[in-house]
């Protein structure tokens, strides 16, 4: 199966946007090669700005540019965008509702060898709590490009969360991405697995294994964490025996938290959350870390057995 890192798809999408719209500018924090904004710098050097290792200034620069009518795309590692620069994002971008797009890479624990200091396991909880902010987590290169295009055409602050690893192509080129709409990738009536980002592939693999046990799992790629696709989630809760949420993030405040909040008010249902269990990541091979921290296919299968038991 062909695989490509979502951050590479992002870099390609930026260049396509830049060719069509001269108002698109790109800012980075000295990580252009890692975030793939280097592609935009090479194509449009006069519209690329490196703020250096100064994420607070990075957000302030983007706010100023947006106030003049430009469309800034801001990139760095997710942990730095949402921890180092979050006050400036909140007060200078989200509060005045400026048209800034933060596309953060190396989210979750995929940045394994750099350790917990460079791993972002709180960013969804932080960004979805900030008013006016759209939060999107693409699962493959196609949805990454579609998400970049969608936020470019939609006014307001946005946060797109990308991982580091190569991902399979889960969607066709003609997939109709829409902010606030998820996608059902598998049908099933026993339980529902709702995943985002790099965990969607694992959700599909888990569903394949469960099918061998005659357990029919519905699989939903939520794609947008804010706003939620409430109709799709409620339908799954009503039609299956429970929901498993799967995310490369803490179970506190992210995808699982958002779905529990919705269901507790609208349709109480059993939810099990697969993700980091209120702990930091660690230093090591990303695949081994996923196993150790409960972010594996086996963890999803075990959660399914607990749910149905």
C-alpha cells in the first residue's frame, strides 16, 4: 500500500494554494524542513517568513499579517504551537477572530526519539477549548490536502493536527471533505470505533481482526474534532452497543472527552477511550511506544471485548 507522510501532503498543498492565491503567506519557527513548509519557501521565498525559535512572536506576526488581509499558514511542532504560542494564539488570533491557520506537525507520540518534551498529547484539549477555533485531524494525505484547502476557503482561526509518520491513502482523490463532517469507513452493528489521525488505520485493522470473531465494528473517521459531526456520532450511539474512541492523545479533553460530553447530554451511551491514560509519552521507537502506551491494534481489540462483555 502506498504511504506518504501527511506533512509532505501539507507542503504540497501549500504550494498549490500559493500559486492560486497571492494572499497566502507561510510562517515557520525554524522547522521548515520537518514541517515541509520548506516547499513553499522554495516556490515563494518572498512570502515565507521564519520567526526562528520564537513561537510567541510567530503567532503575533501571523496575527498582524491576517489583520492586513493576508492568509497566514503557521507551522511548527504541535507541542510548541499549542504550549509555547498558545497565549498569543488565544489573545491575538482567536479572540479577535483573525484568519490564521495553524498547521502543526509531529503531534502525539510519533516524535518518539525526542521524548516527552517534544510530544504533544494535550493539544486537542487545549485548542478545542479556545472559542472561534476549528480543530481538524486528517487521517491520510488526501484528507490533509482537502483540509488545507477547506480552511483556506473558510474565514477564521483553524488548527490542523498532523503526525510525523507515513500514512496509507485511505480516501480517493474525489473525496468530498467538509469541515464538521466525519466519514463512516466501515459499517457494523455490534460497536462503533471512532478514531482520528494516524489511529484511523489502526481502527480499520482492529475491525478486520474483530470481524474474524464475528464482531461487526462500525469505523468512523471523525476528521473534525471541533465542530463535531453530532449527527454521525448520535446515530452510531443509537445503532450500536457502545463506542470506542481512539486517539494519539490523552484520553482527557481530546476526541474521547468531546464525544463523552456530547453523549452525556444528548444520548447517554457506554464509551471506552483508547489513548494515553493521563500520562506523558516517552523516549524511544514510535512503534514500540504505541505498544507500551496502549495505542495499538491489540488495545482497540481488547477495548472491544470489554465493551461487549
